[in-house]
């Protein structure tokens, strides 16, 4: 049984599709999902206890503080959730001798240049959220157990709040939307992240030497503006996109201009970089099904 931290987030909900919980007491669950009521990431030691008591075959941390702008004012709290809790989870996994898969972010990088970031590149987060996620990465590595840190970017799905759903809402009521054109990265379907996490967790159990840091982002790399155009194209919405610079859309926290990430190391797990355009088509189909 794989223990998953997170129940309602985008990746956790896709994990539940791929590895459902037991429907009855007689079933053997593929995964068990812990929501905040069972494991509050604000209490790092409680997270560790949950692992030690469950004694799973592997752990996936699909929960995090994701309020990027709010983290600027609440960095201490964000660091507990994104830094201390993953470290405690990783130490508990190391004690049990089981794999730990932890989801991280492109925000650990400075966003400089145009070259895709390599997993081994020096980190240089621009703000509190990135610093909190980097603290988590460092704590997971320091635990010394079998692990995979999976950095990803621009996550979207049919669930929760994300760029795709925001654009669909605006596109249905506006003739034009203004979208940033000077931030470049890879939109990533949550379903592909979930699938990769499961593949990694299972592979690490047999091959702990695969432990390390990996990147997973959808291809091809695009600007937010071009991402929006493809959303409107696939959704058959006539809304036009007006390109604007980041300076015209100020936010509390700085966003990296270059979120390109090199995915080539995924081949160690037999994984390829996903095409986000195909993932977008699946998400639009999911949303259509939900609305019917």
C-alpha cells in the first residue's frame, strides 16, 4: 500500500484515479490518502507518525503550501509545510527503508537565462515560496533514504484552481484577455505527474540507486499567452489573447521568467516528457463530462 499525503489537490485526485483506495474492508488498497484532518502538514512530527504507524510500501507527498503570494507574508508557516514536514516524512521513510517521492517546483530556480534548467543546477529562488520548497528538497536529501524529488511546473487538471480553468471562465465571457508573454515554461497535466510518481515509487523499491532529483514538465515550452491561445483553440472559444509583459501584471511574489526544465533524466524510469496539448484535450473532456 502506498501512503499519499494529500486528498483534494490536483495531483492527489489524479493519483486516486490511478491507485484507488479500498472500497470495502476486504479489499487490499493500492493507496491510502491522508487529508488535513488525518495529517496536518503544519505538524511535521504528526506526518512522521502517520507513516510509522501505517508502515506503507512507499510514500508520495502530493500536499504542499501552494499560495505563492501569501507565502511572502507567511514564510514561516510555508516553510513548516513545504520544508519541515517533507523532511520529517523522509526521515520516517528512511527509518522504515521505503521509498519517498516528493513533488517540488521550478520556483527553486532564479528564472534567469533561456537554457532549460538541469536537475543539478544551483538553486536560487526568487521568493518565500521557492525558498520553502528548496528547504523541503534539502531536508529530503539529508534524510539519507531512498527518494525521488520531482520538480514540476504550471500544473493543471479538471480539479481545483488552475490557469486552464481560469482561462475557460474568462474566455466564455470576454472578447479579449491580457496574458503574460515573457514567462516561458512547460504546462504540466496533473495526471502525468501522478503517473510518474507511482512509476517512481514502484521502481525505487527495486532500484534504490535511482534516488535523486528529476524534472517533469509538459512540452513544448510556451509562454502563458500561447498556453492561453491553445486553451481557447481547443475549447473553441473566440476570445483573443493580448500579449503583455510581466511588468503589466504585478504580483506580490516574483515569478521566474525562465521555467524551462530538462526532462531527459526521466528516461531512467522509462518515462518520456508528456505533451501538454494532449493532456489539455483530456482535461477539457473531463470538464465536459463533469458539466453534463
